[in-house]
C-alpha cells in the first residue's frame, strides 16, 4: 500500500494504519481545544505500519518530516505507540526527542531511539504482564514551540493540580523536577492564592474551563493536559491523556509517627514488610534483583535517584522497582519545595503507591542521611542496607497529611551487600 498523508486543519494524517494513542486522544479533542481558545502545534502522524511496509533505512521518515515542516527549524518526535498509556503512565518507558530535522545524520539515530524504545526489555515485560500484543511504535511529529512557560494540569477528584515545568528543558521538562505546583479548586481558583487575578490563576482558570469541556470519562478517570505558552496569545495543548483520579484518604495521626515529611505524593494506607535503603546509582541492579523477590516493601533512597537530571532513563530507580509500595526520599531539606517530576507524580498515583520526602525522626535518622557509620570500616552511603522493620503508612496528598508508624519494634539496619 502507498504511504500517503492528507492534511486536515493543523494535522497531517496517514490514509491508513494506526494513529497511535497519544495522537488519537489529541486529535479527538482538537475541536474542543480550539473552541476554548487553545491551539495545537502542527502535527504529523506516522503509523507503525508504514515502517513495517517501507524498505531501507529510516531516512524516508526525514523526507516526510522535511516535506511537511520545511519552515520549522526544529520538531519534536514523540513516542506514539497504539498501547501507550493504556495501562497507566510509566515515565521514561518510551523515548521522545527534539531534533533539527535538516541535520540528517544526527536525526537518524534520534528517531531510531524513539522507535527502538518500544522493544526495550522493560516495555516488553509491561505489555506481557498486561496481556497486550507487541505492535510497534507510531510517531507524533510536532513543530517545536519556543515557549516561555510549560507544564501540565491534572484533574484529580475535587482538587486539580497545576504544575509548571522548566520550559528550557524542552521535551524533557515533564521528567525533571517541577518549578511550581498549585492545587486548583473546581472553579479554577488556586488554593491559597492571595494575589487577585494573578497570571497563574488566569492560566488555571483557562485550563479548568478546557478540562470541563472535554468528553466525560469513566468515574475514576480525569484528564491531564500538557501545555506550552508563549504570552500573550499563543496557548498550546501538546497532549491530552486520561489519568486515574487521586482518592481522598482520612489519615489517623498518632504520637508515635517516626517520619517528618516536607512533601507527600499519592494517597491511601500501606502496610509494608521490610525497608531497603540505597543511596548510590551503581547499586540499582541489586535493587532490581531485590524487588523481584520481595512484595510490599518500603524503599528508602535519595532525591536524585527519583528525579534525575541525566538523560539516561535506565538509571531512574522507578524503572527498577515494581513492588515497593512506599518510597521514602531521604532529604535534609536542601532539594527545594518541588522535588517531583510531573510524569513521576502521575506514575505514582496510577500505581497506587506513595512517596514521602523528608527524614526519619527515630534512631535511623543519622544512618539514612549518611551521617553515621554502621561500623568503622564501611560508609553506609556506599552500600545497600536492609531492615526487617514493618510499617503502617497513611497519606492524603490533597490535605498533605501523613502518618508513619512502626508495627512492632524498630529493627536495626544491616548490609544487604
């Protein structure tokens, strides 16, 4: 069959084949997005079936891009698999890249990394566990918007979450720690906002209007909108994704709470068996081995292991663990007020687990901050530690309430390796 495209408004669409889930959601919401005064970047959809039938190196993809984005210096090549986000968000599972599409040599390998990420071991494992057949990676090519502001709006039960990301990070902004986070009432007003008609509240109001206008999803689902803004008039939506709404949980605070949290993410009650602690990245393969053999445990680690500034997502600890129900980010308070990446936040909520950033207040405090040594020969910050302690953890993200208590005595930490 021929590999042809048709133009429809700001879209260049294939005449056959899979649109891919990311493009499908955005395309179906295009009319509503436009009616609410938002724009969609110029977008080209290339189905995975076109790759299967085409012969030779992937330079024909660059030909399609150059033909349709001749006036744009840069484009964003987004992963757009048919099964993407069907079973929840998994940050870093698939690649997306930003390219100067006329630099053919460098672009070739960048595009291949996006397509090839569909066949990574972790991606195959997740699809197999969910009963999804392997298909292939479709692509969503969008013009690069030089934005002053970027972020996402997550519709979470009664309160939504407006997250601003670092626009200078481009395609990686959603996987880096956020700049600001605001809770938003159903009327679009920001919780605790004291400045009348602030620009933040102007944006939250427009996003709330858009979310309310999008098609209604099943009861436990809400919309997450990724946006970029170039004031005063250029308001763009680059992605619309159904997400699981956060559930409210009534936390019972007790006097024997052993953790001080500066930030909490996720809601619910969690009963864990054992605590694993690792500080350094080289230990992550051991963490992966431990995770396969233990259920419902607590993982204690450091801020940089959850939200990395490096491009190699294979080092992110969330790609190594499936069975850690509670994650403690051990912190002395120097990492700032917004430590979580926007994609990480959604991933934690969808996985029905929780993250608490702060420090233990009992005898573990100095050991897990790296200030004490278990013995005179080894620094615990360079080893993996384990305690058989059992915990009851309760968290309510909306009210930012939490309680961490021991079930039994606090067991000492010892070396796992």
